[in-house]
């Protein structure tokens, strides 16, 4: 029963992020959507559902999917991009015998039952065609399979991250789908929670001046405080945007302030909780130009502007347009 309760908490913490491909080849685009959901659990065995879909396809009509991939467990101390940094032997794939699908194709992985390799690649036979604007969920069709929680979280955030994305997919306008992926959180087999309380004490000193027949001249010297830059830039613009949005999702203003300007942090936390988050992608500006990333959230559409500086990328502006 305790394991069941732990697993249920994992559904509450589910992060849904579906990213679009960046525009390529002039005006032609190839936007692929993919969506992961945990639909059932028995003991430590979790039923995973993947919805496969598309957005708009400029200059074409369909996306042809050869394969998609699942990273079983990821270390969130590193970028959650496919393929992610292995999060240890935490999640075990339960074999192709557990696969079911509503797609008009068969799926196979050749992956053994177990935790290795960390990447499970699902290949379609024959290839799967998905018409444009088949938004997820539900998308054009779905694939279900089982995984099992067999180990602990190793990155300290209390959950085990998974990443799913298209592996090989191409639109009929000749543009490859790229960057379309989603992350989700599973609870570990055993969870250790550490609470940290930070207390700040402020002391106010009051000085009383008494005037007598003796005149006292007092000189006061004011020393300007040292300003420390709290921002630790990311290596890439999409990574900076992702860190910022994850901090909002986790209700962690301090983490947001470590990658974004104060006005940007204020903008998102004032908008309320983001709920489900869909990554709509980032544009590709000239070299060293600002990058705009767009997200769809329960609080509204979020536009994040990421700026370059000498030591990396940071978020300097965030606008939430109410849903």
C-alpha cells in the first residue's frame, strides 16, 4: 500500500512538455508532437502511454515516423535532452511483449527486460504516417508498454525523470523533425526527503542624539554594498529557458533567480502555477542574437526571451498571456 501511495504522488508531479521542431529550409516547417502519460500501476510496474502527433507542417501534409525513443531514467543535474545523462539503474523496461498500440503499424525495440541500455528505441513496421495538425493528446495514435521502478533517484530531486522523443521522423516537405521531446517524472523505489530551513535575522540599530551646551560634530561614512550577480548562465539558450520553466513548475523562485532577471521571475510567479507545460519551441535568430522560446501552460502562453552574454545564456524577459 505504501508503494502505491508513493507512485500516486508521481502522477501529481507529472511534467508534460511537448516541443516543436525549429523551422528549417526557409518557410517549410515540420512540427512533431509527442506526449507521455502514466496510465496505471500495479506494485512497482507502471503502464506508460505515448501519444504520437503533429502540429502544422508548412509546405507538406504529413510526418513519417520511423522510430521514437524513451530514456528510461535521467540525471536532472544535466540537461534533460534526448539522449539524457543516465540516472542509474532506476527504471527497467519490461519487454516488447507488453507493447500494445492503436497505430496501424507494429512496434518493436529488441531491448531486453532490464535497465540497460538506458535508451529504448521503438521502431515502426511499416513506417507510420501522421497527418498535419494531429495535436497531442490524443494525437493520431498511441503506444503503451510497461516499465518497472527498481531503484532510487540519484540526483537529489526526489523523482526519476524520463525523456521521450522522436528518433527518426521526416515530413513530406523534406524537413526532418528535430527537438520534439517531452519529460515526465516517476517516484523512486525509495524516497528520502530532506527539509532545509533558512532563517534570516534582521537587526535594526537606533541611535539617539542628545544636544547639550557642547557641540559635537559627527561624520558618517556610508559604504556602498557589494553587488553579487546571482545569475549562473546556461550553456545554450534552450537550456536556459528550460531551467527557468522547470523552476517555475517546481515553485522554486531561488532556482529561477539563478538563471533569470528579477522582472522575469516576478512575471511567471505572479501568474500562478503553470500546471501542464507544452514547449512550443525556440526560434533560430542570427548568431549571438536573443532567442525567443514559447510555452503553453495552464496559466497562459509564456514567451521567454533568452539573451547571450560572455559566459553563457540567461532569461532577461518573460511574458505570460492569460489563457
